[in-house]
């Protein structure tokens, strides 16, 4: 049994009702429910008395250090079987880390700890690392985003990594680490016996200077499948260094996020070689890089290679125009694996989308999700889009937000949604102006087809 509640104010009567339910739950989620330390005393009792409870999510609540202290009393009981604990943005400080260290040291069932968006600081996470080094700790996933960490934390993280072969996921995004610390971390990862599968270092102050060391991790850790270095200014020179590791036979990367990395079309030659030869790669994000049409054309050529198994391509806000759409259309008509394509915030125009639709209609195309928000579209392209929606049953998600479709365009889209052959389940239409009559049509359509979710 699962309890999944978000964004609900808890009255005393409602809380008492839920406590009864929680006694038999395997998973409890109470995000954004205005909980405080007093609720944690009750939750501690639930943790202690409900041995089937394995997952507890309490994100975005003002629990404070006092609340965590209550929770940990339950977590330290022998009857506790909790495996996953989420405490993101719960107003915690370094004071909570001593209590959590005790849990890490004494509770081998705990395999996931998410404490991002809390002001733990380097001193607090140093204490958590001490808990991780205890032989009883079996932690597999550690999330420390937005924890006000500095370069000094790496020494303690490396010590924990050396003693913790069970660790599979480490997220340090949005902390001021810098190149020197990231280099030190990467050397520790190469030496450690851990089999890391996920490493997130978004917005960590990385430049091209760190990329050779990150590349070494890619070459040495065949377990690493998910790497994100988005929002770091690595540039084309850094990407070239990364690709040395990415192209290494030991590298088995599946998901690579390089959004807002100061890349240009010059990087696309290396990226194309990578996409066309690395058969493990299924997802790549290049959002907010100045790739331009020439860069995307190179990537599309790689997508046509039989070795490419890419399923998701994110090229939102990449300086694209109508000129690249012929290459994208050709790739869509060739690549059977691509399922998700994000092209929003590019000046594709109606003419570009008309060309894209040619590829979408090809029998080889199996696209499920298409994002075209803020692409300078008007009602003129909606008839063709409607044909795609009514014909391609694989297409289940479509985003047309921030385009001037007006009543005429929305009515075309609605007509397609009514078609029994249309399988679109989620239609996203943020910030589009339409009349009250069209609004009534949309609401009526949702009532007649409850499986369709229209988000506006």
C-alpha cells in the first residue's frame, strides 16, 4: 500500500486519519504538506512500528533539525526497515548530520539518502561521510545538491568512496567545488573500488581544466552510465577532452547531459562520432548551446548511422532555424530508436515544422514525445500537425506552448484529438491565447476523453 500526498495542509483531524493509514504503508510521500517537527514525532513511531515501510519522502517541509532528531529515533530502532529517505529542502543544518551519521552507522537497510537543498555545509557533510565509512553502512545513493559545499569536502568524500564499494549514485550539483576539487574527486573515483553508475556535477564551477580527469573516470569506470556536467563552462575544448573518455571501449555511458556548456557547432563533429559509434548511449541533452543549424545537421547525420541507438535528443534553445529541419526530418525517417525530441525555443517556423512532419509520418519513425514550444509557429502548420497526431499512434506527448496558434490552430489540434486513431495522452499548451468558446471545446474534449491530459 502506498500513500502519495503533495501540497496539502494538514489539519489535526486529517493528520490523525493519515496516521492510521500509515501503519500499513510500504511507501509514504508527504511533500509540501506544511509538516513540522511535531509531525516527525508521530512519523518516528510509524517507522518503528511499521516494518513494511521502506520509502519515506518528506521534501519541502519545515522539519528542521529537531524534526530529523525525532525521525532518527525511529530509524535507529531494530524494527526499522526503511531503505529510502528523502529530506530535500527541509530547513536542515549541519546539526542534523550528527543524528543522520548515527543512522548511517547503525542501519544497514538504508540505501538511499536525499538531503539536497539544505544548508548542511562542508562541516555537516564531513560528519555524514564518517557515517558512510562505518562497515554497517550500505548506502547506494547519496544526493547532496545545493548543500553549500566547498572544495574542502572532497577529501572526506574520497575517503568515504574508498571504503564504500556499494555506492552507485553521487549527486553534488549546485555546489561551489571548482576545478581543483573536481580533479581531486575524479582521481579518488578512479582509485576507489566503488562501482559508480551516476555522477551529477551540474553548476559546480567546472571548466575545460577538469575535463581530462572526468574523461579518466569515464575510461576507468565501465559502471558509469549517467553523467551530467550541465551548466559548466567547459567549452568546445573541454568537450573534446570528454569525448576521449566517452569513446573509450570501457565507457558504457547511457545518459549524458551537457546543457549550457558553452558548446558551439565545432563540438558537433566529436559529438557526431560519439553518437554514431557508442551503442550504449540512449539520451543526450545539449540544451542552451550555440550549435546552430550546421551543428545539428552533423548530429542528424550521426543519427542515421545504424549503430546509433539514441532514444532522446534535447536541443532546445540551440540557435536553430527552418534550415535544419530537412536534416532532422531525414533522421526521423531513418532512425527507429528515437522516442523523444525536444526542439523548443528555436526559430523553426511553420515551414520548418511542415518539413519535420514529413519525417514524422515515415513508417520508420517511432517518436513518442515532441516538444515544439516557442518555435514561432502559427495556425498555418496545425493542419499538418493534426494529420501526424491522427496517424502516428506512437505519438503520445506534444508540447506546442508559447506559439501563436489562436483559435484556428487549437481547433485543428482538437479535431485530431477527437480522432479515434489519435493516441496523444498529454498536450501542453502554456501561454496560448484562445477564446472562451475554444476553452469550452477543450474542457468538453477532456470530459469525453479522460485519458487525455491538456496542460495550459
